[in-house]
């Protein structure tokens, strides 16, 4: 996905979801280990701010972005 694309909505079943869980659910990462590494390295942004807490609680409307060498991917909690 390139940086001009709108964030892809990802449905959650509860009111909140933890960042690490959302990264896996959305397909932005392949594993919990990859999520842990990218969050710890400051590669994940929530609503435009770098987030280093994998346990951060996300609510509907929060936008999660992950930067890759080939571009940025975004997903919105829906």
C-alpha cells in the first residue's frame, strides 16, 4: 500500500484491542515477535505519533501506520 492510500478498516469484536494484537489482526505483521520488534524499534505510529508500548489500548477510529522500505501501510480500527 502506498502512502497516498486511505487506511484500510479492520473490524474488531470488542471495544478496545491492544496494539500488538491489532498489528497481527490487520496483517501489518506476520507474528507477535515481529510486532514486538517493530514496536520496540519505534517503527509503529498510532494517530501519527510513534508508539513503543505493544500493550497500548486502541479504540475504534485509531489509525495505525507501519513504515516499510517500500512505503507505509495503514489500518484503522473499525
